[in-house]
């Protein structure tokens, strides 16, 4: 592509700098701007641009206090750049004196004039507290003894308590005359079992596109009972049956107890959630069914256990939870778990993890992250499941209404490879969701500076 070197008056790209969103304690500042074509004034096409940013103590000449080179990415001309992301901003450089920002596009000299860094309104009082000057408060090195009467109940946190001679895994114990550090008492056989067994929940979902979908329920035979709900914006009809007929001969029921559920949705999305007894949960599993043409997610499964857990088969017999779908039209995807913390941060009492995925995310079918073996720890009542035996334990009383045997094995095995028809991909927010987030972070357009692009 032809290269265009530009100046303030020549055609090129203009960088509109916005005021800093924050100048707080973290050694970083968030700047936003807009890249515009210098001839048409329209936002540039989406791409990446390399710039070098510097901070000086004078509007011209002076001393350079900080420098960093970064690549910014535009979306409809809008960009965000984090100053200090690669080279921390010097705390001593912001002592109340005016500082100036200089920008040098890749392949050009630094643009002029430099931009003065100013405070956002409430930061003008950042060196005061409720109108009081810093001299009105005690120094951090000041020693002051706090008595019991001065401590408000509920205000002492774990981090406020010193080690007091305690070793690793010790607890606080009352000796009869004082609190001391003590070892944990040896647990009984039944309490050991309860440490290893717990309850978790998982869910499955389908939308109107899938119409009628048969799933393996999370937890299998150790599940309690599925709960059904529609999407938060549900307007259509839906139904659920424990023994569905999708992909099955309705006249020939399965010859063993089923842990399947059939979901049908009309102009809406339906979710089924089940709580179950488990001994696993180390690795999370999110399976999605994706239309190969539209890239739309049409069905999903999420649980801290693989779909085969609690069934009579293993991960080879039940490689994924989808029992009926058009294999020529749909693709089974296992989601890379690196995005799991981001997903969980958006879960509320009214919006489940799978609902977050189905409504706000899409599968990046071009991504190919490295698959790392995942662990399955499973309850084995009869001693015939695959994997190494972790422990043989008595069945805790609270779990006996689902587990018949008085003693059970806990077995562990690794899923080292995935079936050839299951893709391992990353999730990404939907473009519409990104646009909302970007729009919410904008501060408005201000004076622009030029740069160049190839």
C-alpha cells in the first residue's frame, strides 16, 4: 500500500485525544481518541497503528519523563490506549506540576503542539480528605494503641489478624484460658467422605433455531431434579420432557435408565439446570453446538463435570452432551477455559453462566488454542469405572438417598485428547456487545493531531 507522510495541514489521519479517564494510584492512565481521515474527516477503517507516546515537563523542549511505544486498535475510528501498560508511569513525575503529552506516529516526527495533562474535576481535591489537608492526619509511621472498647464489632478482617506463632494448616483454638494456635483434629471417616463429596449444578440450553434438542443432563444418575426456565427476554413457548424422542424411535424406549432431557423452544431460548452430587469440579466443561453457516450458538452445556459423569459410559461413549443434531449443519465445540473468570464475573441471580454465553458471546471458529488435558474425578459405586483410585470412602449420610452403596471409590482420569469431530475454540463477545462497551467508555471528541498509515 502507498505510504502518505502527513503534517498538520496535509491529508492523512487525525488522532483526537480525550481527557484521561483516571489518574489514580495505579501507575497507568486510560486515554481514548478517534482516528479520522484528514481529507474526509471520517473515521478510518478498522486496523492497528503503532505510536510512541512521551510525557514531558514543558510544552516545548524540556525533559522527557516517560516514553512508551504501543499498538492501538481502532473500532469505527475509536481507540483506547493504556499509558503505562509496558513501561510503568513514574509516580514522582506527577507531583502537581503540569505535564505534557507528545505523540509520534510510526515513521514520523513527534506531533506539535504537545497536549497538557489536566485533572478531571474531582481529582482536584485528591490530595485532601473531606476538605482536610494531609497535615491534619497522622503519618503512616505513627504508633497508636487501640483498645478493645475502640474496636467496632464486625470491623476486624482476616488480614488484620497476625500469625501469632501459627504454622501452616493450624487453626485458632481456645485452651480454656487463652486463644492458641493448634493443629486440626483428625477427622472421622464420615467427615472425610463429606470433604470429598459435594453438590454442584450444571445446565443445558437450546433456542428456537434448534427447535427440539436431546441432551445428557449434568450429573447423570446423581442428579436431584431439573429446573426449567426461559431466557430473561423470553416471549415464545417452550417445553421440556425427561425422556425425549428427538433422534430416537419413540416406540422403543432405552433399555437402561436415562439421564437425558428433551428441550423444545419456539421463538425463545429454554434452559434446564440440575444440581447433583459430585466429587469433581476442578475443570469446567462448556460444550456448544454452532451452526456452521451462520456461526450462531444453537445449544449449550456447562457444568464443572464432563457429560459422561454419573452415567454408565465414559468420555468415549459420551464425548459431548448433544444426542440429536444435524452433523452436516452443526459443529460441536468445547470452549477454552481461559475466558471462564470473565464469564463468571457476569453471573447474577437472574442470569446464569450459560445464559451469559448464549446471549452475549459467540464462538471464534478460527481460533485454535492449545488444548491441555482435563481431569475427571468420578464416583464409582461398583469398582469398575476406568481411572486410578484416589480413595475408598464411606458414603456420607446426606448422599445416601442418591448413592446406594455404603462405600464408594473416587476415581480420577485425564481426557488427554478430544474426538476429531469436536473443535476446541475460544469465545469472544458479540460485536453488538463490544459496541455498547466501547460507547460507554467514550468521553467525546476534542482537538485532533495528524499521523500517517500505510
